[in-house]
C-alpha cells in the first residue's frame, strides 16, 4: 500500500468510527482582523532604485492576533467516542494564509487520529496524524512536547497520576499553529524506520498540587519539509523538554520549563566539524548545544490580573566577537497587567529581549510581527523592546481586540533599510508601530 493510500485509510477508519459513536463534539474558531503598519523607513526620493527597493509607508494588512504571524485562521475540531468509551477519533480542519508563494497549503488536517484503550484505560493506542497534549509543558512561551506527526503513540497509565508514552512518527508535523506539510513530505521523501522520529514521554500529576512532564525525541529525518539529503532539509535535532507546574494555589499560574536542544551535538561546535548526520557545520551559537529556561507566573485577584513570561537562552558556543559585539545569552522579559470591567478587559504588555530579535525580521523590512514571535540572536548588540496597550471587548462567543504595538529593534549588522537597499543606507535601529483590530469568534 502506498503512502497516500495509507493516509486515506486512516481517514476512512476515522469516519467509520464516527457512524457508531454516541458522543460527538465540535468546536473551533475564526480569527482575523487588520493592522495599520507604520515604519520609520523613509521613501526613496525620485525614481525607485535599480535594485528594486520598495517604498515603505503606512499600509494595511490582514492581522490575526491568535493566528500568530498569519493573516487569518479558521479551525474546526471534532471528536467522537464509541458507546463503550474505549475507542474514538478526533480531527482538526485548519485553514490559514501567510503570503503568496508560501510553502504551507491553505487548508490541512493537522490532526486526524483514531484511538482505542484497554484494561480500563491503562493502555491507549493512538494512530494517524497525532497531536496529543498530555505531556505539554504548559508555559506561556514554550508549551511544547514534540509529539506531533504521522505515526503511532502508545500511552501507558499504570496508576491514575502517571502517564507514560512512546511514539513513532514517519513524518513529523509542525507543532503549534502551523498548517501541516504532510502531503509534501509524503510526495518528496521516503519514510524509513531508521530515520523516523521516536519520542519518550513522562507525566506525573497530583491533582490540585503539582504536575511534572518530561519529553525526549531523537535526532531524526522526519521533519516533513522537502529537503533531499540527510542533514540538509528534513532533519530535526535531538531535544528534551522538562516542565513543572504548581496546581496548589487557586488563581495562581506558576510554570518552570527547561529545554535542551542539539543534544546530538551538545558541545561547542567548530567550523568544519561534522554533526550527527555527518554534515559539516558552520560554527555558531545556533549549531552548538543549547539550554533554555522559561518561567511563567500569573495571578488573578478579583478583576485584576498580572504576570510575567520570561526566558533565558544559553548556547554552549564560547564568546566570540563580531566587530564590537560579543555573543551572550538571550534574556527575554514580558510583564503584563490587565483589569476586567465586565466584558471589557484593558491590558498592557511590555517586552524586553536582550540579544534577541523579532521572528522573521531578518528578511522583513515591513515590520509585521505576532505575539510570540521573538528569537534569540546571542549577540549582545541586538535587542527588542515592545510596548503594547490593548483593550478586548467580549460579547458572548465573540471578542474584539483593539491595540497598538510599538516595536523598537536594534541589530548590530545594520540590516534595516533606509530609503533603499544599498548597504551604505542601512541602519542598526528600526521603530515600527502597528495599530490593529482583531476579531475572534468561537463556536
């Protein structure tokens, strides 16, 4: 049976289960809006330069807060459970768009899985396009467990508080909100057992007290993109995520997460060294071993809410210089405060990221961004400051958010354009203002 037929069989089995199901549930949402983006890039005087640089002036763009950097997102979730409560299935249909020519398809099935349990729920087998959040670390920034993809997941719960898992995925799909590129992976790549993604999961929960999670994946070649050779396109690094969450205090969120990445090369790499795939590396902070910490603290008392999302990004790369700049840890802080006035909730967010940047801003001179779109650069000359006041109006299942985000970015390579793309016209600072209106309807 070829791979496309296998996927079709999974979907048909899923549909067949639904015919005899007693419990069927649907939910989802539609999120979109628009933003007016204003940057401090000056328009070129006279004719456009021969290099084709564009005039950047205030412009309107699709802007969905919940859909991260995507302009809109539609999501429909469905689940059904058999009469005996020991089998069922679930799916997710998702549509979103980013830009012309983007590699993601406009509509996909990020989740299409069936499950069956035995021995009073001690064993549960999942098969299909899987996304199981049992072991998600639960913080405000990371919240990941690496357990997504086309394959199988065995969950073992010998006692009520303990959940163990073992997963095998021939194609690994993207976590979070991204559309799945599963079909592209099946069309362009072979699926081989040796190169599959394997995951180990551990979860321990004491209700109203404490939750601990730990997940690990191997270095694999199941990334789901269209790379042709090992180590150059489909590979994923070996990674481990540990999460601890306090459940004992009502109205208090307290989560600590740790992430160890590049475990297959958990050292300072040097130019020309070969990684686990045998591919020569370019030495740098991103190819060396990485250790990241994430803290999420939030509380609510009456109508007042406040919190802090923070992260520290460390690389095993020793300090090197780039001109007058040195490498160093990325330090991210996001304090916030909100106050509920019935269905109206004003909120203020402040973000400071030392040795960091806005996600994607290397190739984006238009100044678009999304809520969680920040990445470490490990250079002390880089930084981002974001100030975002907003107010959300909640009416039934609908929410309307109006906000204004001001971003101040500094980059030591002077990557931001002035009036043209000429090197001598680039700047090391950019100021961007986004006035946005965001709508979300849940059902």
